[in-house]
């Protein structure tokens, strides 16, 4: 039998690269995130990559800590940091689906569980008495950028067991977090949103939550691709820092939940921060805010970063209630 020559279509098909359909977005993300973490690379939103400058900041914080100890202000700062309060905030949205009127959300951010002794126990004691529809965790579960994660995971597991959220617990990663933390967090019942979304349904109506990877150190366009779904339904975005505020508003996000800044953590009298640690969105470093049609909440955080002290700021757990009204947004 004479062997037939391959058709042009067959030759073209043979030259095509293998399909990426079987390669999940999670796998692509994990590969890139792991490389950036191990290479100590900070990825910028408008292109370009460079080394993180965390160690220079750490040196300055250690010098500040020494100054506090010399002036005998260190103990006062640690006592301030240990004070944790629950703040209740109502947010109004004319476009909120009626079935979600009164939705309650517990917002915890910047726990840094390895930064202060006894913090997991204190947080667990507070949240155990709070009953909400949804709990959201907006990143920075540990203080260190590298190294063991067991202490952080154990502390987070203790808090997760204390949480009472009817619609579940959602989480994202912050710039202090390790990509290896995703699997154990999901094993303890936290639904991690890695540039992904989850849809809640009530009486045939939909509300969605989109969560992105950290955009302060580990920005990729996958975060933007995830937010492109914002116009599909009433959307709450979970982003570790406020630095995507402008894009999120343009894409149709209704509520933007973030943290990262600690409200300054160490502030001058009147709450004037010494450091905001933001590349953009500095006006939104604390409290409730509005950008265009979008509302936002930047948590002051639960834990501390670098040094376990606070001055002129107060650690907080936020209890948010969504209302379908047109009343002005209250300020924190």
C-alpha cells in the first residue's frame, strides 16, 4: 500500500504548541509566585521587577525599637498593640440585590500571628462570640517573609475553628505570606481565592466575591483578569492592599476590602501615619472611603508588622453590614 503524504492541515496541527487547557491557572500562579518568593523579587503593576527592600526597612524598624526601649516607651506600645476592638460599620448600596439586604461580613486583616505572643488566643476569644454570614481574611497571616510557617498555620487553625460564618470563610494572600500556605489553609476550611471568585445565591439572586493575589509585592495581570468578572454580579473584591482601587472601580467592583497599611501602626497624634507602605492609593490607607461609584474599607488590622507596638492606632476586627439604601457611607 502506498503511504499517503500528510495534508497541509495535519502538518500545521503537528506544529502547534501543546494545549494549556490541562494546566490550571492555580498551577501557573504557584509557579510564578514561588519564583518571585525565592528570588526575593517585587513585581510592579506598571511593568518591571526589582529586589524587595524589606531588609532595609527591617533595619530601620530595629533601630526604632531600640530607641523605644531606651526612652521606656516600648512597653506602652506593646500594650497599645494588644488592645483589640470590634468595630461595626454599615455600608449602603442602591444596587445591592434585595436578597442580600443585611448581609454581615467579619473582616480580619494583617493578623501577623507569629508577631505577638498569645495573639491567636485573644483573637479566637473575640470572634467566638460573633455570628456573621461571611468571614473574609485579607492577607498577611505571618510576620516573616521567609522560613517556617507551622506556627502561623497552627494559630490560624485555632481562629478558623472559632469563627462562625454561615456562608463560610474566604481568604487571600498578602505580601508576607508564602504560596505553600494555601493548601493547609484550605484544609482547615478557608476557601482561598487566588485570582478567583465565588458566587453566593439567595432566592435566585447573586452576589460574588473576587479575591486576588497580593498586588503590592507579587503583582501579575491575573489579578486584573479576575476582576474583569466584576460586571457579572454585585461584586465584593478582596485585595490585600488598596493599590488596585482605580482599576477595580473601572471594572465595576461595588465594595473593595483590603488592609496592608495597619493604619500606619505608628502614628503621630491625630492619627498621622509615619509610613503608609503604599505605591498608590495613599488617600485610602485607613477606614471607609469612596472612589467613583465604588466603596472601600481599609482595615487597620489585627496584628503588628516589624515591631509589636502601636501608637495612635487601635487594632480592630470589622463587622460590616450591607444595606440596600442610598444613605451616605459612615466613616470609621
